[in-house]
């Protein structure tokens, strides 16, 4: 990675929310250049320049040359980008000074190639666990990506950092036992999903047959009520007794007449 991208910057005399808001309105982004030995330097850079860097071959691992007119030039890399929490709008950038002759540590994306045999023929599920690995190299030797062939991965197998191909240009810093990806067995819920769905489809048909069988029963004889249940409209409990007593009094009255 020998390509160096030049970014023009201007110093920031005032550091405030009002100043930052004004910069963004003008198409610029507030930023800071950090260094190990030098003091931090507040600057403003073009939003268009930052977007161009992120679209370049090495994206945020690109080597940058930040210029401030004829006064100073800094070799740097993007350390961190802050985005608006409600959108993907860039609101601030941190740069870190680098020495092109000294190694740096950066995270490099991992790219998986091929379809695992464990997924294709063994009904497994691919889990992509760590999508970046930390490497150390000279700025000009930072790899754009780490490509991993996973076509031969069987069910229950995994790819770890220790399994990645070595290169003299860079060194892996991530722990050797860090799992990049694995082919795992599907969860029991997923395996049992098909039989459960079939049972659910069959259930309504069986339920629909039950009422038909009930309808075939002989109807109760006229005047026959369910055991222990009062006839429709009949009073219950004390009210029933009172009604019965009232009927007897009425009969006695008729006899006296």
C-alpha cells in the first residue's frame, strides 16, 4: 500500500459547538491530529476529502498526507470517525501521526471465500464471528483485507487466527485462538420447525371432526334436563322454596272458597 492521499487542512482558532456547527454548514469537518510526541492539533478538513478516503482501496487504513498550506505536512492515518447518532453523517474525525518507517497496528477486514461443505451437504450453519483482525506492519505494507478460503470447512470445524496464512509484510496481533468463523449445527428449534408446522396444519382438520361426532348424539328427551341443573326459567335455592310455599298457600285459599 504505497498510495498516499493528500488532504488539505486549515487550523481551527476557536473550539466550540458554535464553531463546529459553522464548519459543518460550510461542508467541512472539525478534526484533531494526535501524535505520540507532538501536541494535538485542532484542524478542519473537507467532508468531500474524507468521503473520498473512505471510498478508496484501503478505506480508513489509507496513508494520508495532511497539508496546511506551506507551513506543515503530516503523515497520518484515520484513528476514529464520529457519526451523528441519528444518521450516518460524519461530525468529527481524529487522525494519528505516523512514521512511514515505523510499524503501526490497525484492524483489517476479513473476507470469506467459498461455501463450506458443512453448510452445503451437512446441514450446518455458518457463523461469522470476528470480521476484523488486528495486524502490525509498516504503513505501506498494511493489507487491504485478509481473504480466507472456507470451502473445505466441515460441520463442527472453525477457522482461528492461528489458521490464517502468514505473510512477511505483516504480523497478526489478535490472539491465535480467536475464532474467525465456524460451521455449527442448527438449533433444535430450527430442526423441529418443519414437523411442528405440519402438526399445526393438521390440527384444525382434527378439531373440525369433533363437533360432527357430537352432533351425532341422540337429542335429550323433551322435558329432560341435565342432572343437577335447574330447568330454564326455574328459580333456584331459597327463591325456589319460597315459590313452592306460595303455590301451596294459593291452593289452600281455593279450598276455603
